């Protein structure tokens, strides 16, 4: 056995990846080579002592941050299969009650409709009050979302972005706050969540233009990729210039470059 | 981490890549701690290591569509798809680390105090002061090792990865990894001896 091969065998031995034949050959070599033998003794001992170094632990803040991110990025992440049958009893009850026959299903639906009409025609005043209440709730939600988006804490701003998802309609000031977050928020997570939240507002005036303007100044590869995806999905041909500018950046992340080329192909069609 | 959990994380990530994101929390639970230790031992900073762990999981979600393609490539060469997840995850982790290093290349390296505090954390009744001092020197030697060699030793010694798996992550043969690990250990031994001499004098 040559010394160079013996060194590889030593490394294999430290990791317990050495075969019996290799081990026997190494032993024979060590008996005749004092240099390798000394290295084996010194470095083998050091390898063992490395295991005594304490293992650092992440803080609870990391877990909280992950939970917050996962909830804001993908509300659908909550696994349906983990809901216990006990917690899911209202749905089970309804499933057991609901008849299999389409005739009965139609009859129940018609009955519900008639009851609804009867209540609706007899309570017009109350309906107006309910509509007013709905408006007030929507307005309050909008205020809460806008207020959260102004907070110093990134977690609070993420909550603000998440809150905009509960709004039935996206008012111009909310859209403006979200596009502003994409352009200027220091947190990558908030910028990503804001892009996702704007997915239902791509038709609103100024959204595509604002996101296109954010693209050249963006330095996070993840946010760059998200913006590129957004512009492709919106099929915004006006973004071609900004995409070309992005693709020409010398230190662009390879994955983002690949997506940008794909976007240029899609939008040039 | 045993083979069974590799299997399930591979399956979960394959499902995530197909659009079913429900397994992402379980992957996080299984993998955030080893990833944190990987980054901590590279950066010696708690907050930075946590930022990087978070970044890796975000990238997993963002680039989930690339998982199947990369597993397919791994299957062609490796025939061991369950481990493909681990190699894919560490490739993402290395990219995140490289991006971080590029952005913060002018920052001053972390002080010794943080490392010392780790080396002396939670001493067991069997640990003597001399042993703690020895560990502290070993920790310092590891920190002074150039980043590529340190990363290699972290993957091999602390992350529990085989040489074949490390080869997949680094894009080289297992034999090459063994040679590099030996050289990295020799360099670590040399730094450690110098520190011991310095301490003794």
C-alpha cells in the first residue's frame, strides 16, 4: 500500500467506512511506515475529540419565525389529515345527515332557499344593518392591515400582509401599501408575502408597473424569482425591458437567471 | 438521523414538489436542528445561523419544482433516491451560505467569546477544567481552519454524512472526499498544536 492510499484508508477508518481487506492492508502499512503510523495516532485521536465539542441548539425564536412565515406564505399548509375526528365532528355530523339521493338533496336546497327568501323579505331593515356592519368590519380590517404594515417588527408586518388576504376587495390604499412593501420593506419574508398577496390584484392599475420597477433594485434571489414568476403569470409584456436588465446582471443567481430566460421566452411569444 | 426519516422526508418533499405542501412542517421539524448546527459551526453566530436555516426552508418552498428534476438526476447516478433529499437540502444550504458570505465578506469574524461560551456550556460533572480548555482550543482551531476545509469536516464529522453523500453534495468522488478530509484533519492538527504551544508558553 502506498502512503497516499493509506491516508484515504485512515479517513475511511475514522468514518467507519473501511472494508476488512482495506483495514488489514492499512495495518500492514502502518507497521512498516512510522510517518503514517504517527499521523494515524495523532489525527485519529483528534477526530475522536471533535465529537466532544458541544452541539449548539437553535432558539425558540427560530421556531416562532418559521411558524409565522409558514402561516403567512401558505395558509393551505395546515395538514387536513392531522385534524382529529373529534375536532372534525361538525363536518362528520353534516356528512352523515346529508342524504345520498339527488332528489332529497334538491328538495333540501329548495327548502333552504325558500326559508332564506322568507326571512330576507320580512327583515329588510335588519339586512341593511347587517350590510352596514359588514362595511364597517371591512373598513376596520383594512385599517388594521394598513396599521400592521407600518410596524417596526417584521413579524407584525407579515401579519399585516396576511391580514390583507382576509379583505373581500382590495382598496387602492391597500394595494399601494403592498406594492410599497415589495419595493422598500427590508425583510425578504415580508416582500415575498406581499408579492403573494398581490396575486389577486394583478389587474389593478399600477400594480404591474410598480412590481416591474422593483425588479432591478431587488437583491434577494428569492424575491427576484417571485417577481419574475408574477410578471410571467400576469403576462406583462411591458416587463420585458426590466427582465432583460435583470438577466444582464453579472452576479445574478443561476436559478434566477434560468427563470428570467424562461420568462423572456414566454413574454416574447 | 435514520434511514426511515430520510425516506419520509424524500416522500414529503416529492409531494411538496407536486403541490401538496402539507409535509413542509414535518420536514422542518426533522431537519432544522442539523441545519442550524451546520450553519452555526460555519459562522459561529447564533442569529446568522438561524437566519440561514430560515432562508434554506424558504428556498425549499420557492424552488420546490426543481426537486423532482434533481432527484431524477440523482437516481440515474446513485440509485438511492431517499438520500437525494439530503444532498439537495445541503446543496441549497451551501448556496445560501455562499450568498451570505458574498454579502458579508467585509464583516469582522465573530469574537472568541461566543465560541468560548459554547465550549464551556453545560459542563457535565465528568468534565474537568483541563478538558474544557482542550475543547476550547479545538474549537478555536476549527474556527481558524479555512472555510472550505471547515465545511468538509463539519459535513463528515458532525452532520453524520457518508463520504459518498458528501461527494454528491460537493460534486466529486468519495475517494476525493477521503483525501480532502485527511488533509483537512492534518491542517486542523497543525493549527491545534500551534495553539497548544502558544497556550503553554
